[in-house]
C-alpha cells in the first residue's frame, strides 16, 4: 500500500481525487486531507504518508514554503505537485524546494497513478508538456542566465555520477578514496551550486544540463535535444539515489 495525503485548498478537488484513486487503484490508501500549511505539516507528522499530492498555489499560505518545510522536516517524504501552472519558474521553484514530481492537472488518472508509484520508489517525474517546454527553453538559451549555477568541479561531477547510479555516501567514499565527511561536504557544495534541496533535484538538473557527460568535463554543456535521452512523449523519470 502507498499511503497518500491530499493537500489542496479546494475540498471538492481533494474529495474528487480521493474518490477516483480509491475506486480505481486499491494499492493507494488515502490517509488524510489538508487545506493549508499548518494543517498539512501536522497531518504529515501524525499520519506518516508516503506521498503528498499538493498544488503549488493555495490560498492559505505559500505552497513553496510548505514544500520546503515538509522536505526539511520529513526528508523521506515524497512530494508530488499537481498544478494548473505550466510556468517554468514554478517548476524550478518546486523542485528546488524539494518536490519529487511536477504534473499538470491535465494529467489523466492512469498517468497520475503511474507517477505516484514512480515517486514512491524514489524517482522523480515531470509532466510531458513541461518536459517539452523545458527542452525548448534549453534549445533557445532561455536559461543561460542560470548556467553559472551549474558549474561543478571534476570531483563534484564524479560524486554526482555515483549518486545517479544509486551508490550511498559510504560507497561513494570508498570508490573515490576519500572520507565520508568529505563526501557529505561535496554534496553540500553540489546542492548549493544547483540551488536544490536533495539528490533528486541535483541529478535531474545535472542530467538536463548534461553535467554528468564525461565529454563535457571542462565547460558548461549546452543542451543537445537530438542526443538527449529524455522522451518528451511520456513522463520524464529521473533516478534518485
């Protein structure tokens, strides 16, 4: 069973989604609902869901702040954004705050259910329309203003490659012949440079900018749409360590 908490300031939306998920997917358990920040955090603490499904806009508080607070307080919790907004800035803000997935409300129920399962296993998902939009922005250079954030040292790239392959901090330390403390220090630097809260966001952004490509070791890579492995016709999935 995957335990779900639904967070949205619209009771009709919460209740409708709960009914749809309960009726069609017996492996999902709706453990509760919340309409705002304080209520959501309290119910996460009490009900211990595996995945929180929430909007990026709520009347009762700043959703980005809610995402960040929940991620910091409950680092194992998976946060799935289900929103009407297809703005790139909203996507980046949510991922940087700690969200594991960002889907649009136009997502059909089957795709939503698959994304919930994917997120619960520790991976990240982007809605296909958002992935397509991001690819266009990378191709046109719309994000060049942010590229200075994505310059990592050789050692940081090496460590992030191991993280993308699922190695633990201890295993990375053994493979790089450095101490566990040094590995953790490198990760703090990586997250700071990429302005993200967790490895999921770091690996996703590093892959998008091809920072883990060994052929682009000494420069900020440019996005190559033709050779990029992501499929914009299906949900973009990024492996988490």
